């Protein structure tokens, strides 16, 4: 293996730059040429390849976003798009690929391996933390800290006015962000996609808290009642209670990565280069109980990663 390529894909996550830096540095140390694919799968299809070196990857470890850019690529969902991408990889003499992203990225990576035999290793880069095979994904720790800071600010105003707030956090199908920040910010109720939201129970909590008191409810965006807006409408319709809705949105994806994210991104970046050199493919490199683990890509999406039971329990006893 002489030349490897690296790309970031799907929703960007803080720590992706630290990951790019680690792959470049370790690749260089192992005598490899490291190429960056610009713009995820779209850039792969279009042939946007750029050589990476120490200078290009200097001073990025603390930066949010991804210097390699990213995309959600419709074209890659078709066989024709994937064939064009594989042709580009061959044309550029790429011997192995590192794909940093979430489950959509991994589905694509799996197809590149099974349909075209391109050696490819995935690394978990998503704020959602919804990939099985790793305790944490790159970007998650920064996202929960960003969300917690924003929620603390909203609590101040909620407290001053004695208002009911529904605050929506990201996590397309998973409640990890909602559960962690809900507990960290002392929420009165946490609604996640993993469990059915019980409006009557929520009402009881609001009443117990006292209608003249601050009540903060954290809602995962994937909640079945339609996120924070949906729940607030339901409470209004059923019980005539007014509330404020705040959707934190993409603020959670940006910003300088935390130390934990920088270290995780660097560790998995280094391990992914070594995995390619060891002949591994169609696997994700994750971290479980402090150790680097390798799992087949298919396993990362086949089993739903559960929100830890102790968090669910805490959420019910701490309110
Ligand atoms: O997968 C990360 C994520 O931020 C999800 O939490 C969210 O549902 C989604 O991406 C939003 O994606 P986009 O920015 O493409 O709308």
C-alpha cells in the first residue's frame, strides 16, 4: 500500500479536522502518500482529490467543521455513481480509503468494497453517537457541551419568567444528545425517540413543578410527536398550556472540538491507517471501554445502539 485517500462525509462533526491531521501524520510516518478527497462522495465522483501534507494539516486540530468539506450525495446511492467513484479512485492510484462519517457514509463504504473491491475503513464521525461498535463518536462530546451551554442560558430566562420551555436538540433517530444534556441541565422531562412520549405524564410533571416555576423539557429531534414544536402543540391542545420553543439546530455541529473529541479523533485516525496497512477492509475502527476495536461496517447500523439504561433511569429519578 503506497497511496491512501481520506474523506469526511455526511453531517460534519467537531474533531473531523483533528482526525484528518492524525491520518496525514501517521500516514506520512508509515511512508504513505495521503490524498484528501474534497466534498465527500460528491468529490470522489467528481475527482476532487488533493495531496495532504504537514503544512496543509497544520493548525487545524482546534477547528470545527472539516477542511475536506462534506456532502450528502444522492448520486452515490446509485450503482452508476458508485462506479464513477471507484473509477476515480483507481485513476488516482488509491490503494485504500478512510471514510469518516455516520451510517450513510458507512453504507456507501460497504458498497465500494463489495461492488468494487476498494479497501476501505470507516471511522465514526457524527454528533449523533448512534453507531454501534464504539462508545462514542467523534463530535459527540463537543455537541453535548455546546448544547448544554445553550440550555443553561435558556434556563436563566425560563427561570426569571417562570416559563415552560421545550428545547429541541439534534439526533435524527437517537436520543443520546437529549438524554445526556437533559440530565446535565436538570431538565424536568426528557423526550427521546427510543421511548414513547407520554403527554399526560409530561403534564403531571409540569403541574408538579408548579405553573409559576421554570420548567425545561429537552426533546430529541426524532421524537415521535414531531419534535419540540409537536409536543408544545400537543400540550397546548390538550391542556391549554402556553410554552416557548427553542430549536438549537446546527449550532450543535460547529465550534472548536473538546479535548475528548480531539483525542478520540486522533486515536481513531492513527488506528485507521494501521488497519488499512494490516489489510483490513469493510470495518469501522471504534473505541470500546477505552480500547480500540474493529467491527464489520454492517454491524454498525444493523444493531441499534441503545441509550445506556442508567441514563434512562437517572432521567426518571432525578426529576
Ligand atoms: O447526523 C447529524 C445530524 O446533525 C443530525 O443530528 C441531524 O438530524 C442531521 O444531521 C441534519 O442534517 P442536515 O444538516 O443535512 O440537515
